[in-house]
C-alpha cells in the first residue's frame, strides 16, 4: 500500500520497473495511486521528473520509450478474472503533460509478465492465457505467458530486435474488434488522402489500428524508408506538421504528441517486405512500437493504402526498422488479427518517492527542439 502521512514531507508508492520489448514501463497499482492527495497526472509528472530533458529528478529515462507508465487494477477478493484492466500513460519528457490517449504494445508485454508474477490471473499448468483491457482506449489484447508447473517465470531466453539481452517470451495479439481507438479503421473512409504540409501536397494513409497512424511514402520526402536516425531527425519539423495535419483530418486534437504517430515507409529488401521508420513523441523511434507495427500490418491488407501498394500483406510479414526487421503474423478469418512474439523482464521492485509539496513541476520549462532530436 502507499505509504504517507498527513503533513509528511514525501509520499512513497510501490512500483515495478519492467522492460517489455523495446520499452521500459513503470507499473503502479491503481489502489496505491488513487489514494494519493494528488491527481494521477500530478503524481506521474513529479515521479518521472517532467518536464526536463534529462528527467534528472525522477524515474524517467529521458526518451519516449522510457517515459511510460501503467496503472493496473487489482482483482477483487475472491475474484478469478481472465481480464487484467489497466490505463496506459505516456509521460512527456519536455512538457508538463501526461497523455492517456494511446496504446503501447511493448508496455502491454511488460504488463503481461507483471500480471503473471503478481498473480493478477490464475496460472495455467504450462501456459497462462488471458486478456488485457486498456480502460482509456478500449483496446483488448490477448496475452500468453509460459508458466511451467503453474509457476511464474523469472527469466527466459527469448530474444527480440532492439534489445541485446533475452527475456521471458510473451505472445501478444491484437484483433480488429477493438484495435481502433476511435472506432473506425479508416477515419477518412479512404485508403489514401492528400494532405497539405508547408504548401505541398502529399499522399498519406491514415489508419487507426493499434494506434492512429499517418503513413507517408519515403520517396515523396527525399528518404528511402531504410534511413538512419539522423536523416529522420533532420526532417522532424516536417513530420510535426504532418502529424498535426493528419490529426485534424482524422478528427483528433492536433496538440497531442503521442497520436497520431507518423510512419515513413519504403520498399523492402532481402530482410523485410516493408521498410519503415516511426516517429514517437517528436523523435525517431529506436525500433518500432507494436501499435505502429499493427497499423502498418493492417494497412498492408487494404488495397490502395501506401503500405499495400509497396508490399501487400502476407501471413508472415517482416517490417524493417532502425533496430532490424521484426516479424508479425497476419491472419484473417471473420476479422483481422495481428500477433507478435515479444519478450519481457522484471528489472526493479521499488518505492517511488515524491515530495508532498509542489507536486506539479514549477521549474524552468525546457522544450525539445525537433530538428535537433536525437536518440538518448
């Protein structure tokens, strides 16, 4: 339980730090956070040390992939749920802002291992299968974690691109029934549209699968789709304006950093059917978020989309990223299903402390300059 006393100088909140795929996520219990004398946003901003490009006075890692949190609900006494309910928060590094409007497949991978290790679900004799519900977006994910002998695993030998060390294998599945955050796979009703950015028109596919994503072809903007991080970062001002234009076309707020995401796609090679570079929180993603991969895979099933024109979907579909290709499985019966095998590892169980005074950051606000965005 949360440790604090009225008038005390600081609050202490139990937490676990878990890597899921290429992200690290702090996981808190809803019962602990919601009894604090501050709001969820105030707690997370102060805990992560935002806004500050270094997040030096908090638990954030100064990148979009390491400034994430999940608040998970406990099951009621005597209840045997097959669904774990949670809320996902993207904590801005350089703004006093917490965004609850997106999904994160990598953090969901972390939550799947956490749920097994903390017995939020009943463990199966060989594997444990359950669903996870994002309360904010409505996304329902299927999770499968090995539990030999009905025992939660503490380590594993599964490797994934973008992570140098192995972890526990976790299978995550997205289904078409719930993967659209705002209810429509193609928000404009068309597989491709023309958007105007800085006075020029660009063909863009806008899709809401896993997360809202705006896809642009690399060859339209002087890139290849297999570009390095520096080449992508050099076009960040353009991508920022493209994201805002796409948000308006999709009927979304244009001032969120987390959605819509921007994907730059190019032709594949011997390692991948499609090459892609993603923008996350105004910086190049070091690999690819699972939700972004879902969007690209779903787009590849739709004739007329930019992804389909470059590389139509197939049952095993490889997407080239900054960290190398990742493989997704695309199935379709009564609905589209996109599945991944990821890995996860528990890193820390801890108490996270914040001061009771000035829970909302009041220091100098630092703004990340898009053109100079780099990977930390």
